[in-house]
């Protein structure tokens, strides 16, 4: 059979995302702060968009010279095409009439020059910068300095060395003894203990720096650290042949050491939240509103819109450029409105479903899924997922992430659905109020929760306890006995 090239026509169906839909999907998961950056980029790229700012210098349509008719001084055929193109433009703009302002407003006067805010904010040095600065003042031999740079470059945010000394020596072309000497000096840098391979090396370096000579405390760190992690203080006392009271004294010394010395020079972990939705109670009803504070309001620039009409006759290339920018600007404004409407619908549905939570607190929290909200407001589940991502709601009970209201349900003893958060909260309160000298086991907690209409298995109790960072009962008992001895 001979091979040959040929052209065939085929009719197929494909799902293609239009650029306007792609833009709307892109805007949905953005927070207000991220949306401001996107708006600023769009303003700088599209001249037909401008900020809707109040200005006393408003020039009305009547005061502006009317744009010449597109059919003036044009041949009959060209004039017909121009009129048809203008008719299409008017039909397209009528769909977005709410975004078009015919009044041209002059931009605000240039504000007085203010000092650069970056000159008033000092950024703290990172851990690597701080250690490198000390290394430059300590190591003058080129090989030692190279070893120090490789060690510091492999220290993580907690202050631990993530590469072995053999690997560092091999990469730097230095003997292992010299690498150990450099590492020993870096361990005494500020913060003390940075550059250790493990917790034991880190804590011992801090004890050396503080000149702590208690051999029992050093032995507890160097030989019995796994027992300390399990709070098995009785076994530690037995192995060291010391009374439990003396073990407690040495333990207090160890508690003063820092297990993660690098964190104080790490990046700032404080996250500031700007709520995207506000919920308030008015006349016994919960009202939902979008927080648009700080968001710039946009409109179509009337001056460039008039240029669009003139360019059809005078400069077809400029007309095509302006027409393309006009469509992009209108679709961007439309996408912003669709984003606001979708976020409002999702937030309103959440508040309606979780009304008992806002009235009674955690005991009134109902189980909820993305699918339920999607079916209620008539959108796809993925759309709701994009809306709740990285968004927060400020309510009379505090500020919550939208994801907080979505969680699994458990079946109650009478067939009703119970929120897993309610079970976790009850488990936490049970452990907080238990007899510290006889802490409850997971099986005992399971029996209590079952009597309270929270029928869950013992392994579920253990899973929830781990998620709440609560230690097992035998470790809680050991810690209590050590504190009371």
C-alpha cells in the first residue's frame, strides 16, 4: 500500500476554554492583595482602563468635540464597512454599558513627593547572612573559608546541617579532620548550636558555650535522648543511678537549651490576613458583604473610546489595536464582576448553612462539603474550591478561613450527622479536664464519647489526638509525675 499525503475534513467536538473564561478562572482563587497586583498589571498594559477617581475637572460629552462621522470623506464601499464596524462596536459596548463612563475626568494632580517607604523599613539579616558575616571575621585561610561557606550553605532554617561532613569535605577537597575543626567553630557562632548534624550535637554545643559541667545532664543528652523524648524519666533515673528528683533538676537545665537555634534568624512566620468577606448581624439576620477596601475601581477611558471612533477613518491599524484593547478591558471588568458575584454566592451559602455556628459556636457547626455548596449555587465543585482557597471571613465570632467550614461528617447515635470538629473539640476538653495523675486512655475516651452520642472507634480517637498534638496517656502521666515529684 503506497503512502501519500492528503487533506481530509473532519468534524469533531472539543472543549476549549475561551480567553475570557481562562481569565475569570484565574481571578477566582486570588485574595484581595493578589487581585490588586493583577489590576495594577492590567492598568499598565491596557490604556483603555483607568482608575475611577473623583476629580472636580470633569469634561462632559457636550463639551467634548464630537467625533467625525465614520462615513465622511470615504468612498461608498469603505463608508459602508465603517458604518457596519461602528454598529458592531456599539452593539458590543451596549453589553458592557455599566462600565463605560462618557465623562472624561482629568487625572489627579501629582502628589507631593514622599519619602520611599523602603528606606524606613529595615529587614533583619537571614541566618545564612548572619553566619557568613561571622565566618568572614573568623576564617582567613582560603580553604577554611570555602569549607565554612559550604557548611553554612547546607544549614536549614532550624539550624541543622543537612549534608554529612564527608560530603562537604569531598566537595571542598579538604580532609575530614579540617572540616570537623571548621564545623566546631561554627557551632560556637551566634546563635550557638547552628551547624550541628543532630539534636544531640546542637544541645551539647550550647552546654559547652554556657560552660555547664553537670555530667549527668550531658549524659542524658548524649546517651539517653530517646528516653527523654518519650518522657521515660524513671528509666533515665535507673540507668544513671540517680533519684528522680535529681533527674528533674538536670531536666530543667536541658529545658533552657534551644532545640532549634536557627529559627530566631529565620524568615518572619507571622502571616497577616486581610478578610475578603465580612459577616455582621443586623436585626437578627446575618448579612454578608465583600470587603473591597483598598481595591481600585476601574472604568473605560472615555478619551481613548473617542479615539477608537476617529481611528476607523484615519488609522485602521490604530483602530484594530484600540478595538482589541477595548475588548480586553471590557472582558477584564466583566471577569472582576463575575468573581465578586461568585464569592458572594459561596459566602452567603456558607453563612446560611452554618447559621447555628454563628449563633451557638462550635457546638452548632454542621458538616459541609464543596459539592453541597456547588449544587446550591449552581456552579461546578472546582469553582467553589477556587473560591475558598486562601480566603478569610471576619465574623462576630472571629476571623476564619473559608476552608474551616468544610469538613467531614460522622454518624451520630441517633442517625444525625455530626461535625468532626465538634468531636475533636470535645476530645480536647475531656483531656484538659482529666485527672492528671490518672490520664484517660484512648479506649476510655472512646467510651465517654460513645455515651455522649459521638460513636467513634478507638483508632479514630488516636488519630484525632495526634492531630491535636496531644501525647498518649502514659507519656502524659510520666510528665505529670515528674512535675509533681
